[in-house]
């Protein structure tokens, strides 16, 4: 699998991207998603961002954001670690 694939409007992200950036083992990602401990958000660009998508993954105090084009190429990525609440 390429890093990000888009087929018929369905976006699939290689688990290694998410696990690596969020500090997880690849096998943990699906389980954490089922448990609601790793969540995601998908946004489609409009106007000047038409043809782009923003994929955001949240786990603990970390947020991974990927900006991709309509071919699935990653244009930008960012990771923010908000730390833990005291």
C-alpha cells in the first residue's frame, strides 16, 4: 500500500504513518480506534483548497495532521504534542 490511497471517495492511510508519528506500535492502531482512544477527522477542501483533504488523528495529547491531494500524495504533515493534563 502507498502511504495514502483514495478509491471511490474512500481514503486509506497506511497504519505505519499513524503509529510512527503517534508513538504507537502498528498493531495497536486498530484496537485503539475500536476502543475510541484513537480518533480521526476527515475534511474535504473547498474553494482554494478544492482537491485537497485534511486528515487528523488524535491520541492522548498528540495530534497528527496530514494534508493530501486528490492522488493521495502527502503535501504537508504536522505533529503537535499537547502533553498531559496536570
